C-alpha cells in the first residue's frame, strides 16, 4: 500500500504500513470529521508517546477530511503531543496530568484524510447524566465538579486553555461505566466514587494562552496572549456552555474555561440551563437568543431553585468569575474552598440522599 491511509473494503486503516486498525462503530459524524470506535490485532503492542507500552484492543480513531479552511486535527495532535510528557510518573510518585488522553499514532496529509489514534475511554459525563434522568446526588455532583476544577487548573498551569468545555468533553473510564456500576448510580444506590478519574478530550479548539516557548516546550516567558474582540474561529464553542465573552466573539482566556465549568455546575445541579428550552427556526436565531439571555440573566436568576444547602457558595462562584479580567490569574484555591464549603454543608445536612454509601472503583 502507498504511504497514505485508505479505508479498504474490510474497513482497515493502514498508517504508513505500520499499524492496522479496524473501525467497527461510528461514534460521531460532523462536517469536518468522523470519530470511530476501533480495535487492533491482539498481537500488536504500540509504543505510546507517554513513554510506556501496552497492548491495545479498543481505540478511538479520529478522521479529518482534507482541504479544510480551518483544519483542527493537527492542532489537537500538537497539544496532546506536548501534554504526553505529563503522563509520566514524577519524582513524587504521581502523574501530573492523568486526565490527558493517551495518543498512539498520528498521520497528517493535506491531500487525503488525516487520522489520530487515541485510547478509547468510557461514557461521557453528559450521557451518564441523561441515563440518570438528569439528576445526580448533591455529593456526586460536587465530586465531579471538584475533579473538573482540578483538571482545568492543571491544564492552565501547562499554559493551555481548552476553549470548548462541556459535559460531553469529560469521559469516565470503561471500568467506571460498567453496566453494574451504572445501574447503581442511576438507582441512586451509590454516589460517584471520589477517586473516579475523569478524562478531558477534544483539544481541537485548545491553544496556548502563554506565548514564547523554548525548544523543550518549557515556558520561558509568561507573556499572555493579547485581547481581541474579533475572533474569527469562535464558532467551535458549545452554545450552551461557552461564556458570554466567547459568545461575543472575544478572545478566550482562563476565565472562559472556568465560566464553562460554572455553567456545567448549574446544569448538573438543576438538570438544565435556562436557555436550553429556547426554540427557533434557525440556528443563527437560536444562538442570538441564547446570547441575549446570557447577557440579561443575573447570577441570582441563574442559580434559582438550586438546593438551599449550597446555593450561596454557587452564587459566590459565579460572582468571582464575573470579576475576572481577561488576563487575570484565577484564584483556584478560593474556588476550591467554595466547593469544600459545599461538601461540609452537604455532609452535615439531614438530606436523605446524602446518606448513600460510596464504593471505590480503581482504573
């Protein structure tokens, strides 16, 4: 086969005659790309870019069409390739960025489809939330928000902003979305395990907010990107969860990722966001109405009907984010303290749902 990849009749992708991946399930299909669930032959061992080897059976295959005006797969690969170094165990015996997807291979060609091969993970946070009829226990929601805040902080410390955070971008491991475990969570028999590892995916919209990196990809000068009010590539953001600044096509920064987390928090606590009920004939009209509602709604209105036990801390979370300037360094410790205060209130409350036992599922 030529030095390119082709989907042959048997649905086998050949990347430079090096590895073969069988696509057996289409996960997502968009205007620019397709995502497949795939697998490898059991006798193939892949040397990953995170400096360890493992036998791979289930994989995620991202296929991007050629001749795109704004190709994204090359951006995602470059970001992930940089982050792979933080999958190594450090001197403290921990992995700095365990949430980063493992990449196995990448092939780019401007005249034919590009492929990115990643490890396959489990269900998304959003899919499990829908299985639970859009209602988690308070403690489960808080456990997830705490970990998402930690993930965002860690990503920001590496000089990167995600720019498209929403519940579909956070995945569980396959072990933690087994049928038995899911049935117990859905029936509210258990809370989400506090040791659960979420994985943050889709870095096609991500970028470095810190400029000037040396040859080793170490930050040598913390020069923040410039503020811009006319961002051309702003249509990638999720209309429900992006910040109002992103809606207005302003350059995004760390505050925007955190504001998306704030919307995710509201969504998980309430089951929906106010603008999710908007019905329009066109996508453009719907986006405009969502933008106007985000501009008009106060934090008091946005947090209305959230459990009284934790509503004050949720409001303070939003108020703090509203006060951040474009290049401000967020006080992650303060936001985490608000979450800790919520946890204490939930534990001390007499609410029956918070007496649910927890079980530990290890990856």
